[in-house]
C-alpha cells in the first residue's frame, strides 16, 4: 500500500470508466427513487398532538425541554437543504462530475426538502407558533456552512454515507420517543428515517464504485471518516452540542450505532482486506494502538512488504495481514457473522487454504483480543 502521492495523483479527477459506472448507478436511482414525502401530506398532524400526553409518555430521563430540543435539532438541520444542495452542486461542477449534479438536483434535493415538515408540525403541536417555526427556517437557511471534511469526490461521498447513516439513526430515535403518545407523528418521522437509509445506500454505492475502480482513494476515505462532523455543528451548534448528553440521558446504545457505521465502511470496501486497509489508515491517522504496537508501525511494515520488488510473497503476506486486521475489526464490533469467506472474492484466500485456516483463526482471535481501535471517538 503506497502513500498517496499528491504530486502526480489528482484526487479530484475521476476516470472515464469510473464515471460510466457512477452514471449508470445514478440513472438507476433516478428511474426508481421510491416514495418521497409531499408538502401538505401531514397537515392534520399538529391537531393530533396533545403536549400533556406527549410529556406523560416520555421515558425516564427525558424532559419536555430535551424532547423539544431534539426535535428542533432535526428540524433546523433538515430545513437547511438549500445550503447543502448549493455545496454539492458546486462540487459536481468543480470535480467535473455531471452524474453527481443529476443525482442532487433530480432526486436528493426534492426528497430532502420535505424532511423538516413532520418536525415543524410536531413543534407547533407542542405549542410553538407558526411564526417561531418560520423564523427557525429563516435562521437555519441563513447560516454559513463549510465542508470541513476531505474535499475530494471520495471525501464527499464518504461524508454523505456517514451523515445519512447517523441522521437516519437519529430520526429513528425520535420516532421511538414520540410513538407511544402520537403514532401518526412517529410514522411520519419513520418515513423520513427510511428515506435517509436509502440516501445512505446511494452514497455508499457511489463510494464503493470509487474505491473499487480507484483503490488509492482509501486514504482520503479514511481521513473523511476521521474528520467527519454533523452539519448541525454549524447550522445549530447550541443544539448539536447537547447531543451526547441527550443520548446519555436516554441510555442510547452508542456501541450499536458505531458498529452500524463500521458495517457501512465494510460494505464500501470491496474485500475484508480493503476494510483492513481502511482500518489501518484510520488507526494510523488517529495514533491508535493495536495491543502494544502502534498502528503506524504495522502500517509501515505492510508498506515495506508491499513495495515493488518484494515479490508475490510480500503481496500475499500483506493481503493476509490486512485481511486479519479487517476481520479483527469486525469481530471487535461483533460483526463476524457478516463476514463469510468468499473464496473467489478476496485474493487472500487464493494463497491460504487448509491448515493455514487454523493459523488464521488463531491469529484472528489473538488480534481481536489485542486490538484497541476506538472508532467511537471518530464519530461526532
Ligand atoms: Fe433528510
Ligand atoms: Fe438524507
């Protein structure tokens, strides 16, 4: 695995072959975008919300103020769609990536623009005035937003994958909180959550194409994961900064959310070996340790093995180690059941069969017990 040489490598350039694959994916999405929500669809929702009932049904640890803050965080970040659309279409132009522009203008933007509605109606049901909600929209759309992640095609789709994944999870948490008191509001929010899941899958497919066709993008992607932050940090920081406290109050299962993100990263990688490379890039950039060994040292050793001239043995050993790291990462997050040996898909398996499987499983357990990768800190 070579470090990216920015002297010759232009990460903003997408090859014609990759473009063709991305275009065909976007055409499929445009032909079948699924059921989007419409304005006016839930107008009767406000009248169905009784604040007293909602408050009476809140779980222990969650007060009215917290619930309203959580709903307004969703509202404010969702209603800022025009800002994100501007940022994304500007990048489609800069990266000479027309299919990203089609995707944003024809599917993503028209879909996103209605997502704040259930929260607007819920806010009004809880007693906020229409003028207050209008003011929130105005304020959110006037805020400044800078993409602070990795500003390359791979960085943008990784940001999209992560953002949609976490947003979908958030809507699901909201729907669960509201469901006992107002199932109608919860099902409108669940609809939004399901749309975010679709968005996540679309961005994830774009990321997978970019990585499969242009594997050196793994480094940008790893850095995009590390540098990720939710848009709420800029659109409504006073609410976003309360998220970890809110999640703690509710006893939310953060490990499960992190494990889900690892699963997405694994799906973007074309093999366990590639997932391992991604894990190493993340680990090195964050100065993490695998047991007593610094990830940077492992990475350095692997880079040396993979250098030209080291021959097929070096390549095979490199694949083997990367596969182990990938598997160990999955095991750490109890995702090993996702990993099934597909002998034809991962080059590592072509070199190792039979007795080596035993060694492999011994080593896998050893690495799993030693690895100390705390992805939780990389997810904002
Ligand atoms: Fe959304
Ligand atoms: Fe979305």
